[in-house]
C-alpha cells in the first residue's frame, strides 16, 4: 500500500540537464564559471534533496571550492532556470532537487536523520481534488510533507541491514 517508487536517473538525462544549464547561462549573459558548473553538477547529478550546506560539502569532497554566497547565488540561478526546484520543509533551511521530469510528488521527512523519501499516490491526487470541490475551491496545486521517523531510525543502528526484501 505504500506508493514508493524509484525513478533511476539516466546519465543521459543528467547530461541533458547540464547542457540546458549552460544554455541558460549563455542566454542570460551569465558566465559559465567552473564554480557554477561544479555546483550545477552536484545538484543535477543526484536524486537527493540537498541543502546549500550539503552542496558545499559535496564540492569540498570533490576538491572544488565555492563560497557560501556563490553556492546560494548559483542555486538561485538553477531554480530560475527551472532545472531545480526549491523545497522548504520548515527545517530552517531550504533543500534543492533536480526537477527533471519529476511528476508531482510528496515527501516523507525523517526528523531524526533528515532523510527525504518521495512518494506519489493517485488516491491522494484525487482526494485533494474532491476536498477542494467540497469547499467550492478550484484546486491548483498542493504539497504534503509527512514528518516522522524512517524505518532505519525507528529500528536503531544495530538493525540497519536486517529487514525483509522482496524481489524485483
Ligand atoms: Zn531516519
Ligand atoms: Zn522530491
């Protein structure tokens, strides 16, 4: 009954995003600096929901350097380009995820480890439409974040590799 799904991101999709970002920079007369491209690579190259701090950490891990201001400014440009979506889960900071082809989806946020899980469920989509109609409301969009504890945090560190796996 869980609507979890994974959308493996192909290397081709990531490459297309990177190229689209270069085009966006060129069209807006913004220099395609090594720093900007490195920041874009971090965010566009993952399916995770990264904070600006996460991005800075990833950059350092790859031997690249970029000041906090540059990270924030580049994230802003990425959001303006439509390639990246900004998420506010009321954690006191924003997170960023590549928008590439993601259909509308909801989030589960673990308040202990900060892991974000995505899900999509047609029943929820229908329900929000019905609820809106019941309130004489024309639905445009909605967002849902479920806060709680992920399975790994609930079970504790000792059981991280246990658990049943079904094939596929
Ligand atoms: Zn957790
Ligand atoms: Zn997401």
